[in-house]
C-alpha cells in the first residue's frame, strides 16, 4: 500500500488485466515518485497553484498520475478515458478521494472539455496528462488553436515523445523547427521540464519521453485569424526546402506582395523565419 492507501500500480495493472493496447497508444506509468514530480512541476504554472486548481487529465490509465495529482492536493481532477478497463480501475481512486475525481468515457479529440468540467467555481483549470503517443500532437494542436484566446485553461503540463517535445520548443534554423514549433510558440511559452526514461512505463516504449510545460501567451497586437496563420505556416513548411516565393504559391496567389509587405525576403525558407515573422507574414496575407 502507498500513502493514499491504494495498492501498487503493478498490482492494479495485473488485477484489472490492463495489457497495454497499441491501438490506444497506451504505455502505463507505474512510478508514483515520477508522477509526483510531474504534479509538482505543474504547481505555479500560469500563476496558479495546483491546490487551487481543477485538473483536466487525458488517458489516466491505471491512475498513476491521477493519484499523484490528488495526493499533491489538486482540488478536483476530471479525466477522460477511452478504455473501459481503466475506468473500472479508476473507481478505487474515486472511493479513496470522495468527490474529487470525475472520470468520463470518451475520445479526448472530440469531447467538449468545458462541458465535462462543468462549474469551476471560479477556479483555474490546468491540463496535466501523460498523453497517448498516437494522439498527443493532435490534442496539443486542438488546445492551441482555440478561436477564443485566452483559453479556458491556465497551463499545460504534458508528456510527449522526446522527439515531439524537441519540435515544440525548437528554435528557427534548426532541424526540429517546423509547423508545431510555430503554432506552440505563437500561442504559448514552451519549455521542456525533464526527460522520462522508457523504464518508467509498462510496456517500456522504444523512445525517451519528456514533460513539456506550456503557459498561454497574451494575445498579440495585429493578430491574424488563427486559421490564416495555420494556412500560411502549413504552406511554408509543406515544401520546407523551397524558397518562400515558391512554397507560398500553394496559397493560390502571388506571394511577393505580402512577403514585401511583411519585410521578409522571398528567398528565405520556412525554417529561417521566427514566430514573429510568421505572424507578420500571415497578417500581410490576410490583408
């Protein structure tokens, strides 16, 4: 038994027959010391303490992170899980923390998070999750491309494959810099908190993972519509080895006028532009 009175995670996995399903991108965390570190790393992000916050979690599995969040004082945890077996395992945690854990069966890519969370009583919401590898990037893009900004959450503390984490925080003129880098850094301040070794999971993945913290940024001046920014960034990186005067023709119009208006050289390539330059470019295209 742990300090929360619940059995070891390996026993939970065995009892509920939680063989990880590749189709669901499952790799289960089993180390409560590690998940405690994740919970602590989210404390204070976005100017909000964990103890005052409601946490939205995706793919709680057998509950390693869920238990750590509750042990470290999260006011309430709202979790979404696709696997009915894991929902059964979560019932033991609900019994140990009455009224502090709500678990819903559903697809995190499709749910309306605010409807699930319900009345926040004025409390901030933090998204903290060991994201399934197969939908992690798509979920991040979903949360970063909300039409209304600032968003309904105060911070994101998420686990990704290390390769994805490096793309999120990559700087211009690096190999990892791309569409995900621009979208992430346009909307938030992003940094890698620490790495997570493969041995922390059952089954152990073939890659190292990392925890990425993102704090939403204030809306910038002269901001283009989000869909316009995405369209320009996608066109630029879809043919990233080409100069912008060529790659941006995919937008269906001569790119030279808005490249000139944004004061960007037509001979530049996508990976050379900063996030701010992409903002200027998208705004010039929008006009």
